C-alpha cells in the first residue's frame, strides 16, 4: 500500500494576514534584527561561527554577570537547559531540595526523579514566594546536595524576592544551586557570581526576545569542574556539558548547532548589550507598572501581592463567571492579540518580556482585555484607556 501526499496548504494560508500580537507568557515578539538573523543559514564550524560563539559567551557573561567561561548554548527548549543542569548534578544517591512555586519549579522535581535522585519538595504559603527562613529550616533538617529555585515563576507571576539570601544560604551548607531565569534574565537584576550560583539556565523566547529552540546555560567554573570530574556516566549525549564544551569552548564538532537560531540569539544578546541591562530593566519595570496600574484602575485585581509581583508575567484574577478559554479566544479573534490562560489557577496572564514592553503593545493588550471583559458582562471602568 502506498500513502499518497496529503492536501497541502501554504504556510501563509494558515497564518493570519496580520501577525497576531503575542502578549502571553511566551513566545514573545522578536525585533527585526533577530528575525533577519534567524533566516540566515551558515556553516556550523569555522569562521564566522567561531566568532559568533565567542561573542555569545562574552555577552552571556554580561547578562548572567559572571566571569565564568563555561557558557553553552543548547539546541532545545529552556527545559532542555534545565535537564542539562539537573543531569549534571544529580544521579542515584544524590538528594535535591526543589522549591516548588508552580509549574516550572515543579519541572525540576520531575527531571530530578527521572535521573533517580531523591527529591524533597518545599511549597510556600498560597500566593507567596519562598522565605529564606523556611529554606533554612529545611536545610537544617536534612542534608541536600542540590537546591533548585526559579527567579520568577511564570505560571503564577510570583518572584522569589529572597533568591539572593536563599542561594547564599545554600552555599554555606555546601548545597549546589540551580537557578531558572527563563522569564526573568535581562528583565530584572541578577548576579550569578556575586550571589554564588552554580548553574543558571535561561531560554530564548521569553526575557531575551529571541526565538524558541536555542537556550543558554552558565556553569560556574567550580560547577563545571564537578561535572568534568564526576565518574558516574551522564545519561544524555546531547546534553552532556563536557561534549557541549567541545563546541562552545574549543570550536569542535559536538552536534550540528542550530545555526540560524544561534544567529538569532546573537542578535538578541547584542541588542540587550546595546540597550544596557540597567535601561532594559528600567523599561521592563516601567512598562509592567503601567500595565498593572491600568488593569487595577479598570477594576481588575492581580493575583500576586505587590511586594512579590513579577514584572515579566502579570497574572490577573479572572472575575467570577467568566470562562477564561472563551475570553482568550474572543481576544484573539476580535483584537488579534494573544494572552495566556493558566495551569490550574483562575487567572489570565500577560507577558512583559522584551518586545512586549513597548507602549503600543501595552496599549493594545489593555484595550483588548478591558473591552473583552466588558463584552462578557464584567463591569469595568475603561477611562484609563484614553490616557494611554
Ligand atoms: C517557559 C518557562 C520554562 C520552560 O521553557 P520551555 O522553553 O517551554 O522549555 C521554564 N521555566 C520558566 C520560568 C519558564 O517561564
């Protein structure tokens, strides 16, 4: 039996004529320069790739605020960077404390169980971040090898405001730390070396405003030495840092790098360096503040208390009786704007990462949300839209 070709459609016949404005929790819109770079295929070895790789590492050192030379790109989602981190430090007989704040923090627990490590999870009070005192108590009770924590939990819009104290505390107990900065890197202050973090992971399609599929990981020199010297086999071939080191530090073949994605990441990082971290963080803070206060002026309430509210992803309490799925579909169909629902919580989520923090985009998403809720019968005051 032969299988005949299916009926085909051009991509342009599937996509909307006007691109949908992506104001959800990722992926986010990308700058022109990144889009152009993403269309360029070059050889994965030799010049100019060697220079591009070297520059990505230098720019990565600035973003992570580290002097470590062990910064690798990974062909894969942010979760694959998380997986490289977990498999580097954990194997049967080792124990991890997972600070579980929601969906993405929880992924560290799943990944750790997958490699046969002992997993202990800590949960905070509802709608709260982790307190260093709670973590201290957990570290007193048992001996851990590793602690995992997210800087910001995208699924609920909460930031771990005591991240610095928590990772420093772990260090005093000789517990290695893995920090997820997927939705936060470049959007808020982060200091890998100063805070003494062992491994940091981030992705392309969120804070960095690059494309999905090429992620970044930074090992402290000491963390890398641990991996280099460990005798237990690494479970993955693609995600083995010692093999990644061949390409990223020695310019030798590991696997064929996602060359166009690497080019895109290069441009995304270059734009961040040109903007500077200080100005970029200020832009994120101001844009998110405007979004948050405007939503509150309309009469909506936000899920995370102000003191631990993440700038980069804002979770809005969904008023009683509104079906979030219908609301989100209506917003997409009517305004050509995409926002996110949530996993479990009754909230909708709006992203404020990279290109999402532009005045025209904030204005459009506010108008879409305000008008959509009014359409579904929620009583809101939309005066604030006139002031934007
Ligand atoms: C999105 C996200 C991830 C997972 O990213 P993928 O690219 O989908 O694998 C992990 N952590 C955080 C904090 C995220 O926001």
